[in-house]
């Protein structure tokens, strides 16, 4: 349990405001005589508490999820961070916590799977992203749809410049050696920048890691030995309400979070999607806390 997150949620971010509502409803339950009224008030109380949790508590309960991925062709310890979305809902303070938790994992590299921002108008990108300069491992990123006006402001150029100043390499359309792998980056699918043809020129015998924002970009790839796509974008549904959240995931091929396989016309592609650490649309998370994925890759 993230004690810092709970303290901020209930004291600094206003979570305590739900308590007077809960008190009034509890008083109504005690006074009510009719069963129907009692049931209605009970539902209202449950809704009040659930909303308070989803708005003020869970978005601040940062966790690290450890996953072993065998059969990748080489070994590495990777911290995968998706969708920080600093700007409207979260700022540099939250990103500082992400950096602290990531540094504690001693990864070989940090990969940021896009959507670094969300509606940051009027705020300094340098100030919002300043904590990234304190990441201890080499850090690579691709941009996401919210960074490039799909939707929101198109801050592509300014964001790339700010990331460079903070030591983060944007690797879209590039491939570079990383331990025993080749690490490559794809641009965002919704922005029309996920052309993967440059990967065809890479040696097929060398294990390949592809960092993408949208896991649907797996359909751009040709199957090959030891290929792994690392992506974000889905937020794991953000509000992970059973049976419902899958219908609103912003993907074409059924990606959620965790490890999945895309079986397409060019073969089977292994994909790992992080649920991410930020929010868009609504500042809510439910049954789905912000997550840094620590991936142990092994041959």
C-alpha cells in the first residue's frame, strides 16, 4: 500500500470531502423506516465511497508489477512506463514519485511508451518533465496520440526538445543496440506514424524489442524469432469494471494489459502492454492502480 499516495489523496487532494456526504447518508439510514428508502440510501453511500476511492485514492496508489518474460532471446531488466499524462490531472510531483520507484528497481533501461502529456496548455513542459532527468538508467521513449493532437494540442516538436534536455532519447523510426537486443521505436498509430518497414532491414537472428505507444501497431510487424512489442495506450481500461471495461478499450485488436499474442496475416507477434500510470478523459481509476511494469527478460 502506498502510504504517501493515500495521505495526498485524502488530505491534500480533497478526498475528505466525501466524508460529510457519507455521514449524512449514514444518518439517513439510521433514521429511515421504509425498506426502499434504506436500500436507496445504501446504494447512495456505496456510490459516494466508490467515487471517492476512484477519484482521490486509487490514482495515487502507485505500484510496481514484476513480470518474467522468458524466451526473448537475451537478458535484460526493463522498467516499462506508460501514459504519464502530466498536465491537467497530474504534475511533476507525481512524476517524481514514478521516478523514485523506478530508480529503486535498478533497471538496465527505462522505456516510456508514449502519452507523456495530457492537456498541458499554459504549463511549462520543462517543469512538468523535470523529474525524468533524475532517472538513473538510460531512458528511451516514443510519443503517443495525446502528445500529437489526437486529441489535444500537437506539442510534438516542443515535447521532443524538452525530453532531450532531460536526457530522454526519442527513438521513433530508429533502431539501436541494447545489451543483446536491438531496440527500435514506432511512432503513434493514430498520428499515422507507425510505419515499421525500416525493421525489415534489421538482422533477423538478433532479438528485437519494439517500443510502441499503441499495441495495435503489432499488425505492422512481420513475425520473426525473439520479437517482443512493448506498448501502453490502453490504461488497462482505467475504470476496470468487470464485463464493461473491455468494450471501451481504445484498440482494434482486443489488447488490454499484460502479455498477449497478436495473430495476424504476417504471423504471431508477442506483445506486452502496460496499464500505465496516468489518466485521461476523467481523473479516475478503479480496480486498476497506476503501474510501473518491471520486466525481467530472459533467453
